[in-house]
C-alpha cells in the first residue's frame, strides 16, 4: 500500500527566502520586501457567500509569498518557479478586464489585477513593479491559491505605495483591509474573469492565528472567534483529493444562477432573506417552472439549511472556547450534514470527495465534509489528534483501491492573514 503523502506548509522563513532568491536570480539586485498571504479552509458555510449567508474560514499556514521591487515606469514583470524561462511582461496602462482588448492571460491576471483594481478605486497612479511569486498553497485544491496571490500582491502594493490600508499583522487596519479585499476580489472577478464570492479574499486578509473568522457575506463584516481545537485534543485534517475539476466554472455559475432564480421567485434579494422555509418550498412548488421545480427546491434547501448549520456552529464556538466531547460531536454532526447537503441537494461533490468523507467518518472522525467550491478539491475532517494518521492512511488506501489519484494530506492550524514578512 502507498505511503501517506503529507504536504505541510513551508515555514515563513523558507517561503520568504524562496521568493527572494527567485527575485534576485531573475531580476538581479534585491527585492524591497517580501509579503505573504495565506490560503484558507472554510470550516462550514459552503456556497452561501453569494447568498448573503455566514461562513467560517481559517487561514492556512500554506501561503503565497511575493518578493517585490517598485519600478520607475509603469511596467510589471512577473515570475514564478514555473515560469523562469518566460518572464511575463505587462504594462499598467494597457491592462483591462477579461474579454476586453487589455485582457491578461493566465496567472499574471491575479497579481496585476490588484494594481488595476486599486487604481480603479482611486488609489493610483501606482508605479510598475517586478514581482517574484513562490507559493505552497496547492493550486485548484479548493484551498484558495488564487486569493493568496491576490492578497499577497495587495498588501505589497499597499505598503510600497504607502497607502497604509493593511496596517500590520499585529495591528491590522480592519477598514483598510476591507478595501484590499474588494480590490483583490475585483482582480479575480474582473481581470481573471472568475465569478466568485468574497469569502476567499476576506479569509486571506482578515484571519488571525488561533482564530476562525466569522464572515457575514451580506455586508462583508468580520469578527474573530477563538478556534483552538488542539486544546480539546483535536485536529483539522485536510485531504486534498487531487480530483481533476474541469467543470468548475460552468457548474459554479449554474449554481449561482439557480439561487438567483429561486430568490426571484421568492421575491427576495438574496436567499438569506427567506424567513419561512416551509413557505419557501411551497412557493417554489407553486411558482417555479415545472422542469426547474425540484432542482430549485433542492438548491434552496441546501442554502437555508447550511446557513442554519453555520449559525449553530458559530454559536457553539462562541459560547464555549474549550470544547467538550459532546460539543465536538455536535460540531462534527453539523459538518456531516453540510457535506450530505452539498452532495444530495447542491450536487457539487464528486466520488473522490464522497469517498474521503465516508472513510474519515467510518474511521471515527467527529465529522467530515468537502470544503471550497466542490467538483474536486479538498475534504476537511475534525478528528482526535491520535486518529489523524490512521484516517489519512485509510483514505490513501481507499483511493488506491479505486484507482483515484493519491491524496495529499496535512493538518490545518489557524494561521495569520496577509502581511509583510520582511
Ligand atoms: P483555488 O483558488 O481553489 O486554488 P482557482 O481556480 O481559483 O483555485 O485558482 C487557481 C489559479 O490560480 C491557477 O489556475 C493559477 O492561474 C493561479 N495560481 C495559483 N497559485 C499559483 C502559483 N503558485 N503559480 C502560478 N499560478 C498560480
Ligand atoms: Mg480560487
């Protein structure tokens, strides 16, 4: 049987050094500084951000690091370990939204898009810059590698332009960070052309170590809640299934469209505004076109039940910092119900996600669920510390038996949000 593949995060020192060395190798001289922004896992509250609901992410120790030096002109040169042979070159004067003449292709969009969005928001003109990226956030694993790129760039440009929006990691400027969240999100939506909600950027920008972030997607307000499961003898095991997920974009858009259609029929702006679940189901039965009826009911059922689960989860965390065995079982149960709802009503899971969840539960996890958008990506399991390895092994074996790609696993401890490293 195959060995477990553990993929722990690089240390901050290592990540910063890698970005710096890449910078010097490609551009010569020294970067002016190094900035870091993390990926995230969402503990619960999935596919509710664009419905105005709450979610509960933690920042991962896995992060993107950018080494940056401003330029005297408006050019931007970008390099990552994968692109050392073909450095990307762009100009801030000619970049524009996806689909326009100035469209930016590939990963560069996530970085220069932030400069574009800051200028659009009135924080310009900015100077050009040379930027070297090194990241250990797994790509396309539902752990938000894209927001890590955006937010690392956002705090770097903020610092270099002296905007003072981010503050420091120790003393964050919450309001200013909200502006950087918006700029990062616009980079993703407008320049990269990915129509995602604001969860990922908020998590990367606002999370603090030892805490989960309560994010209210209706007004993007945030607050911290202690999340110290280690004190209760537990860990959050992350299983990156490495399932291919080509369908993501279209499917994600269809789910959003379903929610919008349901909300329109129910006469609300966002599904979070639905007050009476039973009445909503009846209204959809009476008023949705026949071919859409069951689907819209199922989508709405997921969103409303997920919002209720997330609130219940947050209530427990906020009422009881040290989690009893009984509370852990309640939290695990909420995670299980979340996954089942995403599988049956929202239909965003794939066999790899379901198998990882089933195996983790069968081996004694308090609860397990997919995290992120779905259609591949990662599973999180709330487990007793001493069970983590056994569960990781059992999932690895189950995947091998089924001929799935070998999963990558790590333990997630809540890390800090975006900021300057050196
Ligand atoms: P997720 O954010 O869940 O990881 P996305 O599809 O939103 O998945 O973002 C993945 C994209 O982000 C990649 O296709 C690539 O363009 C960009 N990206 C992320 N990390 C890196 C990296 N280390 N180097 C280059 N591009 C990256
Ligand atoms: Mg992403």
